[in-house]
C-alpha cells in the first residue's frame, strides 16, 4: 500500500511539472497560450528571463527561439529590429552586449556595417552614434537650454544669434604678438561658472610658475561667421572646416571655451614647452578638458588644438580625463 501511495505521488508530481506555468506571470502565460507556445516556453526555453523581457515588451512569436537563446536585458533596445534584419543570434548578441545601442539607429548601424564589414560591431555602433556615417552640417540638432555640458559640434548647433545669458569678464591683458584677438575685442568673457573656474585655474598655475593668458574666449555668432568666411575664402573649405567651426557650431559661441597660451609662448606651440604637462594633468580638477586632442581627430572632426580648453564642470571633466574620452564620445556612449 505504501509503495502504491509513493507511486501515485510521483505520477502526480510529474503531471504537475509537465507544462507547468509557474515560471511565467498570468499575463505572460496568456500570450504563450494564445500562440500555443506554453509547453515550449516551460520545457525547451533555455533563457526564460530573456523570454519574459520580450513577453512584457515587444513579443513576436516568430522569434521565440531566438529570445530563448539570447541574453536580453530589460534595457536592451531593438531586439526585433535586429532579428528582422536576418542577423544570426550570435550577431544579434554582439549588438545586445553593447550598452549604448540605440533602437532609432539600428538601420544606420546595419547600413554602416555593410559598407565597413571589417569593423567590429562595437566600433560600428560608436561611430554611428557619433554621426560619422553622415556628412557634417547636413542634419543639425539645435541645442536648447544652457547646460554647461552641452555638445557643440558639426551635428549640434546653437540657435542663430545665440548669446549666453551669464557672460562675465575675465582677467585679461592684451599682449600683442601672443593674443590673436587683441585687434577685435577689448575684453575677454566667459559664462560665469566657466569664468570662476578659469580664474581659479590661472591662480593655481601661477604657483607652478605658469602665467596662463586667455587669447580667445566668447565669440558672437556674427564674429564666428566672419572668421569662418575669411578662412574659407583664404584657404578653401577643407582647411576651414578642419580648423574653424561654422557659425552656430563654435564652442566659443557657447561662452564655455577658452584658448590659452602661457609664459609668452606662441599659442600653437605650447605643447612643446615645460609646464604644458601640468596643464594637461590638472585642468580637469577645475572643470576643463582639452576639447580637440591629437589622437582623436577622426572623432572630433577637427584638427588638433593644444590650446583649446572647454569647461564642462569638475565632475564630467574628471570622468572624461580618467577614461580618456572626448565630449563627443561621452554623448555617443550614454545609455
């Protein structure tokens, strides 16, 4: 009798486990039942957590086997779009392993990868997020507000005629021969938080026997228009676009950028002199970054400028410095 009871209990347990729906919510079970997939989901799905994510978001029954083979996080974007493109599960997973994949860019990723088959998926995603698959100045996002971390580049522009709301004067002595703005401006200006940080930076540098001088800071939209036009006519478009921003696309127009020299050196040679290393290693503690580094020209799409500093605040400047990132890369890798 005892053996019979044990046998009956074992059969009941097997019956309970077969087709068990305990792994899924009532809503999820209903979806699976509607597609006659509940048994598969319970018994054959290797990665049930991935399937649950898709059941709660954008479930497509045609891809249930892929959902059960992929590591899908609740924050992953564009799973179905990647599967729509007929990518293998391995290829889809390569995209899902990147934190900053953006669903709106998936068609662009795939087109860019097709044209650059030698590139790793991670590089494809980064470069498309940087807009390197598009021509500069063709699709412009207009910057709204005055966040000190704003990204001003060839794809993001300030409104025409923009003037920062909090410009203040900075300590400034015109030194002809060193300061190429002397003939055009009587006083250098920056936005207030940038100005305050700049003055602290200058004072700290003096203790290292470095006399930092601002040679260019805020420039108006009209000034930048004239500067770009002059260089366009004098040296051609390729040169002008490599070293001069078009109006609305200059960081100087934001009031957050300052060009410097120190100890009387020519501004475009300061990287060759003792003291410059101290500037590179300490500017982030005052909220500044080197905006156009020598090894990141393909990313910033500007030539190397050892003199061009950009204020983004101490927290972000430190993060960029410690991770060797440009501001462009920071925005491209944001989740």
